[in-house]
C-alpha cells in the first residue's frame, strides 16, 4: 500500500512541482506559444510582489532567496539573502504599509521574514516544530497572520506567525498535510495526512486583533481532493476543476480545467487540461493553459502553450523530520502568479519564468460581474447591522433576491437586526446582470451572541465579590494516566468583555477565591495557598494553612478562611498575614463525633455571622441521626448557591446551575443541545433555558451558540460552564464565554429566593439569662406568610412558628445532656469519672482555645440547631449550625459516679463467675468468655493511641509538604 504522504509527494511532484503536463492539443488548436525567461539557478518556489511585479525565488541547494525584476524578456537579479537550510516554500505578505516575503526551510525550525523591497531580514522567528513544508497567507493587508505546516504524518500541524510582534502564536490546525487561507483570511482549508485526505473548511471566529486566530470547523467530507485555490474575492474556492463557495458548503460550477490562478483585474480564470482525476499526464508533452470566464465559468479565447521543458524533472527535497523514512519529502513547486497590474500571468518553474500576457489568451471582453461585501461577516443578536456592498464594474445591475427574515435592501446596502431565534449562518443572495450576462452571488453572514473569547476552554470559574471580574482555569491532563500536566489561568473582565491576563502554571487547581485585588488558589489534598495578582496573574506569595484545604472563602471582604477537615486557618486578604478567628461566631452542626465542616458565611446583616467547624467536641443529636445525613437544599447566605446540585453526565449530558443571590430574584439556568443540519455536516445548537426557581416553569429560552460536532479544532476540551450573576448568566462553551442578560423587567414568575440567617452571635450557653437562651432568625425573600419549624426538637428546644425565634431552656434540656454525655464518656474499672471527664475536656480544649481563646469552663457539647422556613409557594430552605453548651461538671460527675460504681460491681461479679464454677456446671464444657472491663479499657487506650498517631502523621505530612514547596520555590 502506498503511504498517503508518499503518494502526496509523488503527486505534488507531478502536479504542483511538475505543473502536470497535459494531454497535447492538436497543433491547429494552439494559437500562441509563450517564451521563457531563463534564470541562472534552479529554484524550489516562487512568490510575486503584486505592487512592484518583482519575483522572489528560493534556492534549496544554496539556502538563499533571490529577487528578480522582469524587464525586456530578461530577469535581472537585484537582491539576494541567506535564509537557512533547504528553503522549500515562500509567499508574499502585506500587512498595513509593510510588505514581506515569508520563507520556511525543511531542515531548520525557523521562520524568516524578508523585507519585500530588498530582501533584508526583518525577523527570524523560531517555529513550533521540525519538518516545515509550506508557508501561506491571505491577501488581506489587515490580517497579521502567516501560516506554515510542519511535521510529518499524523503529527503534522499548522503553525501561526504574528507579524505584529514577530512571534510564533502556536497551532491553528492539527493533522494537516497542506492547506490554504481565503483572500480575506476568514476561511481556512485543510487536507490531512491520511487517505482520504478530507475536504474541510474552517471559519475564523476571532478577530484580527486577537493574539491568535481561532477557527471553528465549517464543513467537512470524507474524500480526497486536489489542493485548494481560493479566489481573490472570497467568493469561490477551486479544487481541481470544481468551484465551491468560499466555505465549501456548496458546489457552484465545474470547468474542464485544473484551475491554477484567478485574475482580479479582469473576469478570468486560468487552468490547464488534464486526462485523469489526479492531474497526472504525459510529462513529455507541452503544457497548455486555457482561460475561462469568471462570470460564466465557460472556457473562452484560445489556448497558450508553455515551453515543452516547463516543469520537467524535479528532485524532492528532504523534509527534515528526524527518524522518518526517505520518502517523506517536499517536492519543489511550480507557481502561476497573476500579475494584475501588468496584465500578465507569470508561470514559474525551476530555472525559468514564463510571462503570459492576459491578451495572449484572446478572451472575450466582458464586464466584471463581481460584488464585494465590505462589512464584517458576524453580526450580533439584537443589534442593527448594515452591510455595504461595492461593484467592481459600476455598469452592472444588482438585485438582492434572497435575504434573511427581517433584512431590508436599498441599492447596495442591506440592514438587518437578527432575532435570537436566527442564531447561526444565513445567506444574502444577489443577482448581478449586464446585458445577456448574469451571475448569482451569495454571501454568508453569521448571527451570533456577543461573547468573550478565552485563551482556552475552562473547567471552572470564580467571580470577585462585585461580580465584575472572574478568574477561570483549565487543567490539562495526560490522557494515559490522567495526571494534570499543566493548568492555564485567565482573568476576565465580564463587564468590559475582554481578557485582562492569561498564563500557564504548574499548579493543579482544586478551587479558588477571588478578592478585589487577588486570586487565591489551592490544590487537591494541598495545604498551601498560591496568591496571584487579579489583573496581571503575577504570582505574589505562597502561604500555608494548618490543615489540608477543602475550601477557600473570603469573609467580610477582609478575611480569607482556609477550611480543612479539622482546622480553619485565617489570613488577612490585603497583606496575607495570619489573623485570629472572628469573635462573633457559632459552631456548625456536624455528625456525632468530631466536627468536620465548612464555613457558612453571612455578610448581609448588620452584624455579620460566621459559622465554623471545631474538632474534638461531640454533638447532641440523639435519635435524630438522619438529620446529619440529609441533604439540605441550600444555605442562602449572601453568596451564589446551587439548587439542584450541578449535574454533568458525560460530555453531552445535562448541565444545570441555579442563580440564587441573597435578596435577588432566583432562577435556574439549564443548557440544552439540539442537532441542526449544516450541508452534509452536523452541528449542535446550544440553548439556555431560564426557569422559575420555585416552580421550575420555563421563563425564557435563549439560543446561545452553534458549534460543529466534528471535532474541537481549537485544541481545548468540550467544556461547558454556567456562572449565575445578579443581572445575567455567564455561559461558557469551549473557549467562548457568553454573557446572557436576564429579561428586563423581570417576569413575575421570578420570585425572590427565600433566605434564612441567624440573627445572633451566641457562642456558648453562658450567654443565657435565667437558664434560657434565645436564638432569633431572619427570613427574607419568598412570598406571603412564612412558617418556621425545627428538624431536631428535643425537650427544652422549641421555635416560634411565626417569628423563627428558637428558645432553649436548660432546666428541660440538662437531663438529656447529662444522659448523652454519660453514654459518650467512658467510665468503669480503670476509667474513673474524674479522669474520664478531664480527658474529654482536654481533647476539646485545643479546639475551644483556637475558636474562643480560652479553656472550657464546663463539659463542652454542641447543641444542633436545624431551622426550616417555608413560604406560601412552598419554597423552603434550611439552616443548620450548633451552639456550644458547657454543662456543669457536678451533675455529670454525680451521674458518672453512679455508673462507675455499677460497672465496677458488675465487673467484679463477672470475674467471680469466671473463676468459681457454679454447682451443676459441666466441668468438661468450655466456659463462655465473659466481658473483661480491663480488656475493654485496653482496647479503648489502643484506639486513643492510634487516633493520636494518625493526628501526628497528618501534621507531619503537612509540614513535609510545606518544606518541599519551600525548597521548590528556592530552586
């Protein structure tokens, strides 16, 4: 089997390099024979400066470029330059007022830019890889990008050079053998290094102001085709003898020629006849060119014969990819360069240039039926846009016969304000007429929502407190082992619709918190916080927490909390110094045993509250164990929450997120996908459904974007993202972020989300008066009368259903507390009451001192408070936290002493029963093992020792990680 790239090299050698000598026409049909201008050396490729008519050529053997002026049937060499090892491709690029020749070499990973006037070097830029084979660009002087292909086989890529800053901008396309760019620079074309090579077009979705061009796949078919040749007007792209629309979605005409050039000064298309589908012909026969009308695509005039030796015998050049076989080579190229200012076609091959005047073809004189659209191809949904057109020939009549719904035409102007339902690509059709000549011309325009182009496809995003600037990130994984190899960060100005900064980092991001000036990042199972400047993403500092970080959050705009399983570390947001915990704090509810929880914040009330977790204190929840296992809907405490939780089932599964902000109308945003046809391609349309938070009913359906389903040509994953804000929802799809505004005025169905907050800052039961503790709560939002209830209501704990005030009476609660502590604090032989109580208090002392700055006065225990509120629409929310109770020691000591005495007596009785056989016992029967209090005590001591050992190892691990990070930073 012939390797596809080897086949390409051979075919390129015959067709592009050898100019595909054609089947000879009868001598009676050949009316003209062109004369060649000889060159002193053999050249691999040619390019034309259309402004001056000078031709630049590259000498692969000498590694040089030469500049020629054609005059009086001679080629005068006016300049030369050294460009590198084995130059294989050259093109002319005009950007703004500057003109260049761009050169690439197959055995050197550099891109050389030469000034077109004298071939002096403008820049030499390192490229992305070895084995460069082709360089090409658009005709648009506003387009700053030049493209080059490199690599071999399936590792082939298309790189991008930005001539504004003379740097390599990265990869534009993957798996590309050769390609082309349309005249405007808005369409890209790709043929792959496989069989079939594919028939693929891309549409640029970024602007020329972007740092890197971004393309979206537009059309693709699974078949092999000739190389692409775009026309100068973005109207057609020729593939062999078939002309397609610029986006390749529709075939326009077929000419019995292999098209090699388009003229822009006259309505002419130039080509050569071939005798098979791949352009192979008898190389010993002369090459015959023919002209066709650009208006009708019919062959016109007389053929022109090139010299018989044109394009014969060309040696393929080495590709320069290490480890590849010899057949992976680059053939030298013949070029057909239309010199419109001088009305001639320059046919260039190896050591000769053959100028053929346009008049030599004796083509019929015709007006140029050509209409150009000056306006951009992308219009914004809901924004009035105007499309201005211009004629090449003012005598041509124009009639617009097909417009998008709502568009209006007046002379050479079309106005249109696309509706949301018109998202996607639309066609403007014009009929051009002059006498008996008539031509239909179409223009594609895309109706799109305003978006922010991101430098990557993000996995997550966190907003600053004002909701104006966000930080997003993408973690790149190794496909073989799933290990994150790189993380990319970007700061996005949501209001200004632009990216402020981006960078790559080695940090594996688990989550982030954003202040007004900084972004705080942490890794999974990490204990350090990496701090970056919000606007520049420059790394500022690294600080270390006391525990592995499970969440970062900012409290009251000036305090950063690093919450871990057992400890909470507090830092100053401005200078990153250590802080003490705020004093107006209560403890969060947790399951039986040590408290493992995250902070719940509320900075909307006059007196902010902070609920924290503490280790080493038991929680009084008794029979209500289900309370701790239940999934509470949300904690409406001033920051966006999710309800229901975010779901992401597979790459194409449903994705939902709620936008719930305190005292703001609540909504749910959901992404919906729908397949839509696009020629023979298949695309997905993404729509956001805005739903009523309370009832789930649909409020608004907003089409967001259309994407091809073939592949993601931008190199990122197919990520989707929803970020709810107060006045809009941010929807991310791949590397674009769409701000979708909420409807104004807000519909009545958008109810204000109900919120519930504690309106107290009691820390311990010592704040109670006369043994009664009062805990008020505030519910906002919702509709109608609100009803409060308790999920956990033992004797001594009650709530006012209309006000939400919780009352705790110690006289009624104390027996239950004593009973509970009696069960939790072990006593018996070897564990006396006083020692057991002291051990329990010592275990809780560290946590209490960390939170409250003092030792416990009594025996600490957490009283769970679980308040639920519901409005008349059945909208509800729940809040759970704990109040610290320090029970008096004396009642517990009295109860434990009685238990202790009972356990000691029981143990003594059991010991006697084991050692003294009772009358009637069978001495041969083995005795059943009896409970041994001393054995139980030893087991408990082992458990305590193991717990202490685990805690020690955890701290040692955290210290080790800290030291390793410090060493890495020093390196």
